[in-house]
C-alpha cells in the first residue's frame, strides 16, 4: 500500500464538515476533497465552504445549530447502534447463549428494543449521576469534568452530529460516574430526608 501524504485531508475539512447538515459526515465534502489537486487546494475549498455555511446560518442560527448538534452528539444511549451500515445480515441462532446475545444486538433480534431501552436508561442514569454529583470537588473529578467539556467542544467544532463519537470519551464518563456516586447518593438522601420525618402528635 502506497500512502500519499500530500493527499491527507486538512483539519479545516472536518471543521467545515462539522457545520453541514447535522454536523456529521458529508459525502459531498469528501468527494470534493478527492477532486482537489493538492492539500493547499483542499484547505482553500474547505475554508470557503466553512465561511459560506457560517454566513448562511448567521450568529443566532449557528447557536441554534450548536444546540441541535450537541443533542445529536449526546442523546442516544445506544451510541447509534445499527443506525449506520448494513454489516449484520444474518439472523440470530435458534438456541444457546449465542442465540440470546444475537437476539439482543442483531437488527432482527427479538430483544433489540429491550437493548435500546436498557442502553438509553443506563446512559441517562450516568448523565444524571454526573450532574447531581457536583459536590465532589477534588482535583481528579475536576480534570474529568474538564475532559468531558473538552470532548463536547471538540465534537461541536469538528465532525460530530452522531452519538457514536462519544464512545471515545466513554471511559471518562464511566470514571466520573463512579467517583461522584457517593456525593450523588448523599444529595438525594438529603433532599428526600423529609420523607423519613417521624411526626409526633
């Protein structure tokens, strides 16, 4: 395989792509890059496209777009499972452990909708625990929170628009969920303590 380094896509291509559609992959942009004679031409084309798209949206329109893109980046707890590609064409096996697993994750699986529900519930719980664990204020959790914010900003600026991109930041979410869990539980217990008041008459 011969690698042509002068055909590498420039970063601004992915920034420009991140402002199109829902902020995700844009096949027309990729085809346009293939037609450019050099990296410099790719950069010029992408820069012009980026400016054009920003001007079309305007300031308020761009802010609305970012909110929409953030929703697309983070709202799906299945991380876009089976929403792209047709890479699983077999039907689940008829029996055994293999059958159970395939019925959970295959497109024609009997329990696929259950998987979607559980994955979404799990994701909402993680986000909720992180949000309610704001009392945990040590250096490690501060770094993890900053990493999540950085990940969000990265996906807002570059190609995103699909929650599968969050997978690369998933270890940060999982670690932070575990670290702030005690403070989240304490906060919930504190707010619900009035339920345990023994009234005397």
